[in-house]
C-alpha cells in the first residue's frame, strides 16, 4: 500500500553482515563519533533534499559510507571538502568505519546487513594497492574488475546489490557507462519485528490529509500501549522499539499544527534526536494511529551534495582522487551519486533497504570512433602525395 504523503519518517536503524549471538558490548568512542557524524550529515541532507508532496527516505549510513569510501581515495581540497560535508574532518575514516562495523555486528534481535563493493573497469582504471587493501580490511569491501562495455556488466552489479538488500533494491543502476572508471557501492538491509506487534484486526481505513489539503482513506494501524511518546515544542514524537531485545527503534514525528513536514525536515538535526530521546516516555491506554505504508525513493544526489559544499569531487578539472588509483584516460572525478531506499511498515514490523552508487569517471574519456553515418574516404600515394581515389559513402550496403 502506498501512502501518498507522510508528515515525516525517520528510520534510525543501521546494519552489518556478521551478526553474532554474543551480548552486545558497548560501542567504542570511535564508533559513536562516526555514527554521530553520519547522522549530522544525513539529517542535513534530508532537509536540503526535501521535495514537497513527495515521499522521501534516505539511509545516512549507506550514503555516508559510500562517500567515505570515495573520500578515502581523495586528496587535497577534494578530500577536505568531502570530509567537511560528511562532518568527519577529525576522524580516521578507515579505522572509524572498522570500529562502527564491528559494533554493528553485535546488534541483536533484528536482521542487519551492510556490504561494500568496488567495481573497477580495467580499461579505464588501475586501483592503487594501498587503497584496495584499506577498502577490503577497513570497509569489508569486495574489490573486483569488470569490463563495463560488457552487456551484462549492469546485471552483475545490480545482482550484487539485490542479493545484499534481500531483493528490495533490484536495479540500482539504470545503466553502466562503458567509459566509467569504477563504481563504489554500498548496500544496507534491515528487518525487525516490533517488540510488541500491532493487531491486524485493529487496522482500519482512516482519513489522511495530503500536503495540498486533499483527503483520502488509508489503512491505519492502531494500538493503545507498548510505545513511548512525548513532545518537542509542538512536534509530537512517538518511539516504537524493534526486536525482542529492543536493539533498534523507529521514531515518528508529527509537525505542529502551525508548522509543516518541510519546516520540520529543514530544522532536523542531531540535537533534535537528543531532545526526542529525553521527551518520550511510556504511556498506556492512549490511542495511537499510524498509517501502514510501503514506498521506494530514488535520487541522484549530485545537486544536493554540491549545495552542501562538496564541489571539487564533481569538478573534472579540480577533483583529486589520486589515492584511489590512476586512469590512463585522465583525472578521476565523481560523475554520479545514486541513492535508493525501500521502506515497508506494517503490523509486524519494519523492513528497509538502501543502496548507494558512486560513479567515478576519468576527465578525458576517449570516445569510440564509429563511422555510423555518411563519410568520405581518400586514398593517396604517399611518395608523391597524389590523390588516387576519393569518394563519399552514403550507404555501405548499396
């Protein structure tokens, strides 16, 4: 069921690919610091990327980790800008990601998966050995060569993403540019059951007012207990826990009557989350209505990232990714950042998947020469310079 408009949705879950049954250990300082940086960057992205009347969702973890994988291969002003935008200029990205991934591995009670991969076009790029080792050891990244001119190259990458998102992101890349140098991919998958499920028998159609004032009936879940809520100014905040061990939470925020989802998204930051955590408390016998919904959101993030200050990375003349590797065709730059999210919330719990692709291209891409329209030919005697034959071909099969 698609709900045409939501006041605001924040999916505050993270994921990894090596769950254990051991009791979770406290997160390290480095893991917490990187998580805070990811949140700051991601929530800022949400506010800047807001589209009126359109469902929207991002994964701060996925988007940040893919860009951090790219930033690890950057240098100079390119690296500085990327770290500033990612709020990570005081962090050791490889070590911090290693700590964060290890901490996430210990999350219990929900299904968590995160995966990274680097796909290199051997005709366009040679990956630096130091960068490859760092990507594999610190980001758990799979590094593979793949000829992008191959007709099945897109399927290969998309199948990898689909596999690591439980088939929820089946086609992240609409196309694979045969002249691209590399694709840096992150995939995140999450699935968790509510600590206390909604009763499906209590789900009924209720009125929902869209941003333009239109009203419609949507399937709405109901409960009166087993949740926490509070208020941050005029914003109503609800927290639902996921997993038997309450290892994850989903927060819902309803803007004040004199505000809007757009204003709330624009003002959202890490401090907002801290206030929400202090404000919510357990309340019983208070009716709660939340619409059941499913949607996917896909965005090319270039414009928003540039507006946030990450300009050099996308500039063919200024980008510096020399730590990542070399391309015989020219200097490397980011040509596209694609981000896609799938989210489903129902009576049983929440399922979400996200994938991010950073497309790297060389600045001077050699274009194939194709005589695929009328052309001329000339045959000369090189000793005398005499033109022996000359003509125009309009139809090679005439």
